[in-house]
C-alpha cells in the first residue's frame, strides 16, 4: 500500500503541476474597464462578489458599485449588478452587508437589497453625514463609524456622533449610548473581548485626548489603560497578535520620532514597540509623496502580507503588495516581482492593491484594487484588470486530532509525511481523492482496509497545496490539506 499512495501523489502532481505560492493565475481575468475595486467577498461556489466603482464591457456607459463574477472572472448576469455599495463587504447568514459612501446596506444573495433592513436614512432620528467603517454583530446588529447627525430628542442624542449603533432592522438602536468626538472615526476593529480599536483623524473622544489609535470598551466608553503617542495620521488596518501586540498599517507621526511611519507595532498598552522595525520606507509608484498602506493580512509562521499604493519599500520594487516578517523586515520570499501595473484614469495614474482575501475553497487568494497588469516575478500578464487570483499557500493548518478519519503529519512537510488512519475508522475499503490548488480532481485510488501508518516520500513532489480526501461506505468523508514546501 505504500507504493500505491506514493504513486498517486507523484502522478497527481504530474497531472496538474501546482504553481509556486502567490504566483499569478493567468486563467482568471475580468472584463472591468475602469475604475477601482475596493472589497471582495469570495463565495463557497467559487464565484465572487465585488464592491467598488466599476465599469464593465457589458455596461460601457454606467458605473456599477456592486457586482458578482463567475469562477473565471467574467461578469455574472444572474446577479443584480447595481449601485448598492461601493465599500467593505461583510458576509452574514448566507447574505452580506456592504458599505456605501455614507451608510451600510444588507444585500440578499441575488444582489437586491434586503427589505427587512431599511435604508438607514429612513430612520427619523438619523441623518447620514460622512461614512467611515462598520462592524456587524452575529445577530445582525451594526455599529458604524464616520460622522453622522442624530436628532433623538427623547433620549438626548442630538448633534454629530461618530460611533453609532443600529438594530438588525437598520433602525437606530435606542438601547445604546452613541459616542461623539471632534472629527471622524474611519476604522473599527473588534477585539476578542468585544472591545474595539478605533482610528481616525481626531484628537479628542467624548472630550478626552486620544491618540490616532485608541481603544474603547464594548459599549463605547474610552479605555484609559490604552494610549498611543500617534499625533497625526491614522490606521487603515491592523492585526492583533496572540501576545496582545498590535501591528498596524497606515500613516503615522509618533511623538519623538521624526520619520513618517507606515507599519508599526504597538505594545498591549499602546506604546510603540522598539523591538520591531517601525521604519520601513516607501514611496508611491510615481516616486513622489507618501504611499498609503491600506491593508495587512497575517501569514502564520512567516509574518504579514501588506498592501496599498506603494511602488517600493526600502528601495526595493514592490508594486502594491509585499511580505514583511515578524520583526518588521521586508522579505523576498514572495511578491518580489513588479506587482500591479499603472492604470490611468482621467489623466491621473493609479496603481494599488486594496484587499487580499483567501479563497474559501483553499485554492489560493484574490487581490483587488486599481491596476492594469500584474507581474509576479515570473509571469507578466498585461491583461489583468482590477481583480486577480493568486495560487495558494496555507501554513496555518491545525495539528491532526484523533477525531478525524485520518491525519497527515507533519504538515506542512518538505521531504516526508505520514498518513495515519484514526483508530475509530470503520474497517471498510476507502477511496483517496486528491485535488490540486484549483480544486480539480487529479487522482483517485482505492485502498484496502488498514490502520497502519504510511510514510510518504515527498522529495520529488513539486511544492504546492494538495487536498487529500478519504471517502468510505457508510461514513462521512474527511479531508486534510497537505502542503509540500520547497
């Protein structure tokens, strides 16, 4: 049986050679002709909801703010392509929320607005002003930032507020205390204890001085135990490490630091972490001004993927996307090509990656932004437009447990991996099915009943992601991802 399993691993890799992680998938192209895509929502069937300001070949005269793409990137005509949206997408109960320029809407699976969630301005107590960010609770309630006018004379909320709660119907939540500040709050991130980290162009929160990143309790009250010395700029995205440290990207001026910072790490109390390289330098793709670092995505065991409108970091070419290690140092492991290409609109050039999202099918990642062409260092595809698909890498696979039908360990692996049937498995014949990074079945094998471990030789297997599924009679199927490292 050792021979049988080793054979399908090698042959499976030969049938469809897995590409290097984060290489461009040139089979995926969109028909978007302009302007930018801000947010992505990959669906479980391989399709993709996109939000931004977009013009399609199918709609040459009108911009759309919301659309859905088929698995190959082509516009899905069955979806209600509309002007509902433009901003961040958040899945919820098989439907989703989307930010508009000023508020938030809830959208059904076909792209139409959910009638059970009103347009927020229909509420007599609320008038939208400047939109910011939002967070969706599990029950569908929403807390929204920005700067908005409230006229709830009954409960005493009159004037401009920057942290506003809504019921899951879209009406103002009259059970909550809405919060104010001296300007806008543009970013919100919920913490595991239900508190929030907030950021924006403000100096005071409910009359109290705050840094440009600050923390509030779940109900919105300021947390006095957290303080930053950021006196200018704001965070566009951040991630919280397991040790409570915060890695943030954006634009920052910190008291006592002369540089304009783009990526920083804060200690749990908000002070700047001096053990981290907070001084990565970057410029726009046109070599002028400061670039906006708008997003950060964790890559467990490696560091963070950062993205935005930069053309270089520390004088190394990085077209809108780069990899930084856990100490804050730029890496050449991935994204060392030219990245996204320049796109010109109404006489102004653009080139940025606004978001990176893992594919829920495990086959890779999607990126979006404002660009024409993408160069991964090996392939320069000048026909890429605004949304692209990259091959996958998943180094965050959990260790095998005795409750699954089989396990693969170690995982990731580079030379050998052991396949172990669980002791509780039925003693019936099984079928092993292997899928490549695209989700395509590349090999199936019948194997006899056995519980002995099988040591697999991977030294000739190309690096990449494989999904091994065990199928059996009378039992549920089980799958394990197998990453083969260089």
